C-alpha cells in the first residue's frame, strides 16, 4: 500500500515516468545543436511537450515556452512572449533595450504574486510590436548562450491576425542566436504553414512527425511498472496496449488505474477490463454530454470508427454508415480531427480517446 504508482498522465512527464523516445530525443537534440529550427507535429496528448522539455532540460539552455492557443490577440501574444523573456534575463538589461521600443508596453509588478504583468495597448500597429519584442531576445542572446523558443499549437497563429505569419517570418529569418521549435496538433494546418510554397514559413524548419511510442519499448516500460504488484505483468501490459492501441496518454492513464487496483489487492483475472469499465462509468455523463454535441453525420462516423478503426473513406464504408458520399465522410473526419476527437496514425483514422470509443460500443449493445 506504500508503493508509488509508476505511471503518470495529464502533466508533463519526466524522469522515471518518461517512456523511451530515444530516436526522437536524439533527432531534436541534433536540431537544437545546429543552426536549424524544428517543426514537431503530433496529435494532442502524444507527449510533444514532455519530449521537448526533456531535451531542453538536458541541454541546460534558457528557454521560452508559449502556447499560442491561449493567447487572445497579437498584443496579448507579444505581451506573453515578453513576460517570459523577463523571467529568464536580468531586468536591468531588458529595460535598457526596452527604452528603444517604438511602442512601449505597460509593465507592472503584481504585489500579490510578485510576477511581472505586461500589456500592450490594443488597436495599435502590430508590426513594430512584434518586431521589437522578438528582436529583444536576439539582442539578449549570443552563440554561446542560445535560448530555445517553443511556440506550442502554432497552427493557431493566423487566428490572431491575417498577416502575422509574414511579420514573424521576416523577423525570425534574421535571428542567428535562437533555435525555434514549432509544435502543432493539427497536421493539415501545420503543413499548410510550413509546406505550402506560397506560405511565408515555407521550408523554414526541419519537419518531424511524432508517432506512437514503439510497442516493444512501451511493453517493456509497462511490464516494469507492474512487476512489483503482479506476477502477470507481461499479460497485463499486452492487454493495456491492445485497448489503447499505444496512445501515450491513455496507455499511461489505463496503466495508472490498473496499478491502483492491483496495489489495493484486487487480483481479478479481468483486472484491465475492470479498470476500463470503472473509468467509463466515472465519465459516463461527460461522454453523454459530448455525444450530444455532434451532428448526425459525425455520430455515424464515430460509430463506424468505434467498431472498426479502418479508414471509412471508401464508398463501401460510406454506404455502411448510411452516408451518401465519401466526400461527406471526409468532411466529417476533417471536423472531428480539427476538434481532436479523431486522429490519423499510420494512414488510418481512429477515435483519440479509447474510453470514449468503448463507451460508444457499450451504449450500442
């Protein structure tokens, strides 16, 4: 009862909780030790953030991490970026450069949190704001002390302003002392930004796609985690991976739930199934509310995927789903992928959350 659960999910994973990714770690490290920038694409909760932060920690370099999805405007984006620069460089050095900003932000120290609060006035010209803020970090950096800038969910950048990508590209291409990493969960949107010839960011950085963790490596990791609470660790590991299909987040989650049951001296033969059913019951109302948000076509697409994780784009599949055209199915998949409910791995579509997938199956029995 005093053992610590070796599985972790829902937060950045490191240390004993981190699962392999040796090849990916090496590839990112090589990119950061060069003059190149990196684009890392992968579905949500595949571990992009954990992977990048692990490399940055090993490199022992200053870093700026900003989630574009959580910014509300160009001014907010610039203010949040500047706030993070304030957290890693001496205030005196920054203030000297800040005096030369064409548009000076309002900077205050919150007496309660003791954090710097920064705000740019809205409805001003955005180009000088972005240029000055992004060039600030370049001026503070050097070849010996190159910081790493991570822009998460970068596919959301054009939502802030129609021409922001052109401004950022024009600034970033002149930076010699910064490594940029662009993370994104929407493959089609990220490829449009970095692979479309007319895009300002066309071929700006090395492209890397994060896939599922190698099954053999994941199996070894899970077996090791269950070794102290079960003599059937190998069998349990296979059952977990069969259900989650190797999805990093949900594999950790299910392993966590099963481990807790075993640690509480529950030794049933169907321990994995019990953990799955208990978790579905806990989230039953959440899944029902989610299901009611989908339109009729999306429900049919999800229903088909819940019983067969093969691509439902064929005319035959569309007929089975009672959908008139495969183009309609594709539109449905595109919507579901954009919202994160469906992912595409190894050429096939699948429901991202295996617990939600199983909930659909159980509800239809």
